[in-house]
C-alpha cells in the first residue's frame, strides 16, 4: 500500500478531530510519487487539489519507501522524527502553523507507519499495590510538599521522571508484583510537576531548571524521604541527573540506571513548547509522541503522551534548559567512578534524542559501565512498552547490585 492509500485509510481516525479543533492548515507531501496535498481543517483530513500549502514535507522517493516499511527504521517512525532528526527530509512553512498542526500530523503519520507491537512476555501487575502520599521536604529554595508513590520492600530504587512529566511514567514498574517483592520502588513528582506544587514562596517567575537546582531536590528526597543510599533509575532528564548525582554526590547513590541517557541532547528546545499562540497540551504531547517506537503498543504510547498533555505552563520547556542546554555528558561522565557507583546505560534504538550512539560515548568515558541497546524501544521504554523494557531493567538492577 502506497503513501496516498495509507493516508486515505487513516483519514477517518476519530482522534484526529480531537487533536485538531480550530486548526486551519494545508500540508503538501513532495517526492512520494505525485505530490499529495492535504487540508487538515479541524482535524478532518481531506485530499486537496489546488490550495497553497502552509506546510511542505519533502524527501526522495526511496526515503518515503523506507518510511513505508513495517516497522520503519529509526528516525523514519514519526513526523517529528522526520522534521528534526532525519536529514533526508525537509520541512518548510510557517513555524507557528507547523506547531499548531503538529498533533494532527503526528497522529496521521503514526497511523501511516502503524506496526504490529513487539512481542514480550506478559507481566503480572497490580495497581492497588502502589501507595502515594505527600512528604514535606526542606529544599534549598524553601519547603515543598512533594508527592511520592511507592511499592514493595527491600533495597530502595528511586525512579526519576523525564522532563515535563511525573511519576506515572513508572506505574508499569511500581505495579509489577514480582519486582515489588524484591525492591522498595519510589517515584516522586518533582516540584512543579504532576501532583507536586511549586515550593513555598515561588512568586510566579519564569521556571528554569538547572543541574544545581535539580541536584538539590534529589539529594533532599534521598536524605529526607528515603533515608538511605538508593539506586537511582532516571529516564532522559532523570538519567542526566542520575549521572550528575553519581559524579557530585556518590555518598547518596548506590548505583545508577540511566534510561535513555543523553550525551549532549541539543535541539530538544522548541519556542512553541510555551507560547500563547499554540496549545501546549496538544503540541508537547505530540512532540514527545514521535520519540516512541512504532512497535510499542499504541494504547501505551497514547498514555505516555497523555502525561505531557497535562503539564503546567512552561515546565516542559523549563526542564529542557537543563536537559538540552546545560547537561554535557563529556564533562559529567569522566567524573563518575563506576567501581564505587555502578552504572548501567539503557538506550532504545528508536530514540533520536538520547541515542544508542550517545550511550556508547558515555560508556567510553565511564570505565566499567554496562551498556544495553534495547531493540525496538524508544525514549520512554518504561511506559511505552513496560513488558519489553522489563528484562533490560532486571539486567541493569543485577549489574548495579542485587536486592538485599
């Protein structure tokens, strides 16, 4: 089935209308045979014949053919991947209209490349074993009520969520019955995120996350909530902080599991992640939706993106000040002593923000670090396909230190 036929089959998708309310845009696709002109008004996809395009996406015929393979290769799996991480494709048009249309176009391409889910053994989970409550934590910037979810008993594992998200990303692990039988699993919502409010005294000023600020938050949580050295398992931004903790505060860290760790993840910032002319809930959820694997179950991918639709204004963009602008693996990694603080690096093949190549660079700078490339997983393996992610997590836990 060619590209035009796949688009036609996807055009009636109900989710497109939810994602495109108020949208007025025309997309032209060039290079895949005859040019395809699509009107996307209100999320209704209609083949158009004459209208001037607002957005143009072009590539050579052989590159469009690669996108149509099932599953497509990395960087061919999503609209945003094509736009910012695949040099074979060229995107042009009004930047604001592209941002306004991102959710619709991302979903449309998600349907075009929809592939069978990667098989994985099923896991017994019980959401009822997860308990959550608030903890008053003294932070360097003032007191904060931090919401923390936990499950199980044993050696503590601290899960750190990605930029702009919250601890719900780790429900697949906290609800894992066998995992909770051996480990004390702890997942906080960082201040400003999820169910944790801003610290007391915040005056509403612009939110900017720095390594020093984030380090202070995590040190306070380990010392005041966990009360013992912890294995720190962080995703993306949380992976960067886990590595920074190992470099700066090894006294607090029993081991590091860096899930999708960046080396230098430049280019993740986008002016429309926080802009009065763009619906951030739609845009930011779509921006991360393209980072996932096309072989992760669609229901899980939708839920992973759903978390991003609920972030407070500017928080995702403010987190990326640390993740995309500040963090430099070339500076942090050499300061980690893996003999003292074991390190495991978990990298999904479909992640174009923190790639397996990035993981290799980090591993080369951390002698003794364990590097696992996770075939068929993207930037959010813990929630986009927790069953497929599970054996990688177990191997990482075994590397950094088994349960007590």
